[in-house]
């Protein structure tokens, strides 16, 4: 691993973000990454965070058109309420704050406590829970479905609504619509190694894969002998469509877990498009890359979001963050 | 590996690029990725290419402000002259074409032959050779220094000059200045596995690293027991500064080889900045991410480019490609 010590991994990364991104305000001690122009008067602020190890999620999504701030926890461990309260105070421009919370027990409890504390401080808070992973209900760390790739869609699309001065209830409603319209399914081809453990956190032989993996190496639906990209797309997209059944065009995220080459991800993207075409699902936009990762895990996930014209317009709206950036 | 067959990896990836990037024209049969608005009348066109397996380099850098076209070879194998001649004809808007060639024997020979053929067809061609890797002179596949991370700087900065309607000799001069002002050094923490071989192409135990690695797993300077991020930055930046000796601010690329988590790359970036500060070198801009990769190899490289005001202005100019994208 390219680290100094397991204990300093998160702080070291935040120092690196500070050096590479002068357009962001990085508080290494409190583990916050904040838009430098925050608070923006009159605009709703999106705040997210979670365990580290999923980069660029969330700090890489801080900037105009997406998150106002991100709180970084230890690797695969929720940040604490104090970080969230501090961040909420830093970004509230008077229009309130939307917490974007991935559905893991620690995150849910800590964001809930932070919402209560922030409201006591006079900050209006709404929360949206992201729970898009169709692979399993209830898992290590989770009651209900896990939150994975849809987090990117929620943060981008609701962030665009906030940038357009939509009020808090509207931004929260958009975020909930995006989550309700999104489903994901992930596959691991090799296990993840955390800095603290220093060896793979689960055992996955090179000639097997795990279907329905979580982003912390949580178990999925089943082990199988290695499959082709084509076969994996059939299973992953099939699992998503069994649950989503879109009646309009979808946004597609073809996401790498961290160690799978972009060459392979694009090839997998072609197979995802093939399955969607065979199933009569129209594709509006496709994003291919490592966005919601699990350190050095090899594998991929597919997230689909059924997007009406308004969600698509908000998806296309300008965004300026380290990891997602475009204008129109 | 997330593939169908080793034989179809490159074609599958190009089909995926076609699906994800309707703003690009992808010719899967001839393995070309071209700006959809090519040829652009009166503008010099940058053309590059090389073996696949280094994504997003080069196809991910095709678009306004950077490359006009990229030719994809088999994994770690040069594209053929016919591809380059075809691409040159597709992108020449009458102002000529600049070939950006990484210094590997096969690439150099094939681009040289393509330049002669294209010129016979009436296309004016200039070439720039990228040879920034200070680790070794002469290596597997190379006479002289290898071309690595500086390719990104050359393509971005010369691409901006071309976008501003600079003539061919000026665009070529800018490209050569960028290469002459850039140096790189890379480190492998785990070996690369190619689809054709299906197992690691060299043997690197988990408790060792290879200093001065190439982007095809070519041998570097030496094996050492595993080092910390801090120690690796001392060696890598030290090796670059032994050769470059900048007397002004530098652009910094902290590049991942493919399988190293972004969390770790940012931490390494902090150590790179520390060494530069200790050595009195000012940092103008920093880019952190997986840009010039080696499939699933774990590790990183550092590239520095001494940038005068004009190069910095061109670096900051708008660019709109799959992998690098910003406006001003």
C-alpha cells in the first residue's frame, strides 16, 4: 500500500486534497472538505459524508452544482456527529441543509443525531437516505438496502436543484425522487485490502467472483466460477431491471470498484448497453469510471436511474468538482 | 479480469466508448477515436496513440482543446501506420497534423512510416517525441528514455495552442518545449496482469516495490523492501529534480498506475508537495488521479513540468474530453 501508517491515511489524503484543490477549503483536523465560497446566501447546501475508502465519493464531489461539504470518517467507518454539525454550520446560507446519507447503520445514527443538534443551533435540516443496492436486504453494517452508486446521482441532481435556488423541501424531494428511481448491483473480482488489516478482508480465489458485493466487501448473493463481461452484465443489469422496471430513458453509471482497468470498464459498459437494448430500455446518458469505489477491490457495479425531463435537465446542468466537471 | 476474451478487449472497450461518448466518433474496426467535428478548418490537429492498457491515455484525451484523434493498438502494442494515416486524413483541416509519439521503438517506427505516407497524401506532419522518464535509459521496448506522464502535459498544452489557431510549427515548438521541461519517475507496488497472459507479467512480492518502473512493467532501477509514501516521494521527486532542476513553478501530475486507491494517491500527493517545498520548488497546479496507467498495476508516478507563464496559460485554457474537462 502507498501509505505512511494506517492511522494517518485519512489525514494524509486530506492534506493532499488541500494541496491539489485550492478551490476547496480543507479542514484536516476536523476532516471536512467545504466549498471555499460557503456559506452561499439563499442557496440550500448539500452535505454528505461517510467512511473513507470510496473516493472520489464524497469529497471529490464538493463544489458548485453538487455538494457544499463532505465529512470524512476513518476507512469504512462513519464520520461522527460533531463533524456534521460543524459542516452544517459552515455551509448553511439561511436556506437550510440537506444531508445525503448512505444507508449504513452507523451513518444513519450519526447523521440523525447531527440533524437534531444542528436544528437546535437554528439550522433547518432535511435528510435523504440512499438505499439503491438491490443485491441483498440487511447486510453487514446495514438494515435494509445498502446505499451505493445512486449516491452520485442524488448528489449531482439535487445539487443542481440547490444551485438553481430551489427551496429546501424541493431539493429534498428531488433527492428522494432520484433515490426512488435508482437501483444498483455490484460484482467483486478480487477482495479489498484495508490499511488497518493489510491483507484481503475476505477470501476470493482468482477463478471466482462474488455477485452482489457491497462497497465494504460485505457478502453478496453468491459465489460463482469466473464469468465473462457479457455474462456479468446479463446478471447485474438483469437484477437491477427485475426491481426498477423503467418506462422511460435511464441514466447509466458503469462504476469501477477501484482496481479494475478503465479499458475493462468501457468494455463492460458496451455489454451493459447491449442488455439494455435487448430489454428495450433507452439510455439517456452514460458515465464510465471509478466513482464509488472500495479501495483496491477489483470489480464493478451498474446503477440505473430513470430520469424524467426535469431530472435529465438537472443532470446536464453545470458542475465543478474535482471528480465531476462540466459546463453547458 | 472483467473481459470477454483477450482477443476482443480493445474492440469491446471502443464499443463502450462509442456508447458512453456520443460527442466522439469511434471507428471500432479501424480502432480510431476522433473528434466528431473533425476536420476543423484552419486548426492544427493533434494525433496520438499507442498500445492500449494506459487508459484514459490516449482516447480519453480526445476533444476540443486536446487531441483531434487517437489510434488504439493491441494491449501494450503500437498501433499500425495504416491507422495513423487514416486518422491524419480524417482530422487534417488544412493546417497540418502534429503526431505525439511516446518513445517506444514500435511506436516511433510506425509513426515515422505514417508521417511519410500522410505527407505523400498531401498532409503536412510534424512529430514530437515524448521521453520524460528519468528512471532508466534504454529499456525493454525503448532506446533512450521512455515516454510516460509528460504525454498528458504535451497533449493538453499543445492542444490548447492548436485550439487558439497557432500554426503547425508553433504547436510543434510548444509540444517540444513541454517535453523538454518535463520529467517523470514511477514506482510499482504490485505487478500488472495483461489479458493475454492472465497472470502477473513480472514477479513482485507483496513486501517489495520496484523503483523506476515503466508503464508496461519494464524493469526499473532497483527492488527494495516496501517503503512508506513519504520515503517513496523522497526517492521519486528526488530523481526527477536531479534531472530537471526547475528555476520556476512547476505543474505536478501525481498519477496512479491503475490499482492504487485515490485515497492513497492524494496522501502521496501531500508527500510530493512536502518534498517540493523542502527543495524550494513552487507548485503552480496539481493534478491527482489515474491518467497514464498500466492496466491493474498498483503504484504511482510523479511528473513535473516547469511551466512559464505561456505554458501555464495554455494549461488553464478550456478542455473538453472524457478524462480532462474544464472551462474558464
